[in-house]
C-alpha cells in the first residue's frame, strides 16, 4: 500500500477513556490536559505521515445520558443524537488542541485539518441490539450499581452502564475522507465509532446504539487504505491474565496468536476485545502494522517500539 511517491497514511484511534484517566471526575480542564499528550505527538507525526484521527466517546456519551436523565424540563434525546453531540464536542477539543500544538511547531498555516460528522451503517438485525455490551459513562461500585434503571455490567474498571454495540458495516463518508487525506488534511472522523444508522431504501435512519470505535476504525482503514494503525488507550498494550498477579503485557504477536488469546477469553468484549479484533482485521486485510499502546507512546508505536504489535 505504501509508495515512494506519497506519505504513508497513519490512523490513530484515541480512547475516550484515555481522555478521562482512572480516578478523574472528567472535568473539561482534565480532558483538555489529557488530550495534549497524544495530540502533541500527532502534530509531530503529521510532518511525515498523512493522518486520520478517530476517537472514542464512552465516558462522554454516558455522561450526556446521565445529564439528560437528571432533567425533566427538556425531552430526552436518543443515543444516536448524543453520539453526534460527542463528535462535535470531542472534535472541537481535538481541533483546538491540535491547532495550539501546530502553532507551537510554527506549522499551523501549512498543516490543515477538519473534523467530519460521520455515520456508520449497522445491521438492524445485529444480535447486539438484544445483548448490550458496551460500557459507557462513569464507574459505579457494586452497591451503587444495584437498582439502577438501565443495564449494568462488571468491567475491569468497576460497574458500568452498558448499551447495544452493533458491528460497523460501512462508513458512509469514506469517499470524502479519502479525498481529504489525499489533499493532506488531517481528518478527525468516526468519533465515538460513528453515528449509528440503518439504511432505509436510499435514506438513513439513526438507531439507539454506540458502535465500538476500534471496530469502526478498522473498517475505515480497510475502506480508505491505511498503512499504519495505532490504537491509543490507557494501558501499555494488551495483557494476558489482565488484572491478576500473572498479568503480562504482550509485545509483538502474530495474528494467529492474537486470535488464540482472543478465543480463550483473554480480552473482554467492550474494551480490549474489540482492539485486538480491530488489529487482527487490519493486518489480515493487508495493513502494514497495528499497535495497541498507551497514549504517551504513540510515536514509539508507529515505529514498532512500543505496545502490542501485529505486523504483516
Ligand atoms: P478506550 O476508551 O481506550 O477504548 P476501553 O475501556 O474500551 O478504553 O479499553 C481499555 C481498557 O481495557 C483498559 O482500561 C483495561 O481496563 C481494559 N482491559 C481489559 N482486558 C485487558 C487486557 N487483557 N489487557 C489490557 N487491558 C485490558
Ligand atoms: Mg473502547
């Protein structure tokens, strides 16, 4: 996929959870501060790579749900509208942080960027609609989680609300995204996994769900042709026996090993599972290197020096 005539394309998927660190309340100041670490690296990388940034929205979309449930004065909005809101909110935060970082490097007028509202098509018959698995919003203790009016699951972080997370079928704006990267724009897209829609004839209708941003990113990578895929999260990579005394972070692994660990239940649904699956899909579809890494190691991950690495 790479050619000597153009820069390689790098897709960085930023974790929504990495914008609000464990133990933080998630104030806007904390989120802006947390964003500086990945965005500073991406600004530097933009000199050598074409860049696509996707981002999660788990904590943010869950907070919007909670906020609207605390208020009876205005009508409730469905999840797909809240996902669209988080694309605006986080897209704006990434853009303004990127602008400051490019300015510090003195290249803000050379490096253009844009955030794009993106829809992602899902299957209305996806079994995920009857089995919510994606954690969103804040972490509760077990005692706090009892009696809540919505489904809750135990996750490695604690108890969290879960929503339906159908699989991405196609990115509606793939042609626009491809054109923009060919024109050397940094493109921020597929925020929160994309606004989930189903096809109704020639039109689209939104559905109540949140698509996993790592699976949406892998689909986007396949559809627009990406060379390098970095999934930046709040852990150093994918670990075996996560959260136990035998925990061991994985370095370079083969697709086959990744598939085996996944099928043995080492990586749970809704968090590390989709990251490993996205990396497997990317490399199997001809991508050069996929890395799951911490937000402060993005540059090292690009050159294969950090994180859990899958390569062709
Ligand atoms: P993001 O917002 O970056 O997508 P997620 O919560 O979806 O974050 O996924 C990252 C989380 O996955 C980590 O915070 C960690 O708690 C959890 N996790 C579960 N299993 C593993 C594992 N085997 N190795 C590493 N992290 C894991
Ligand atoms: Mg996630």
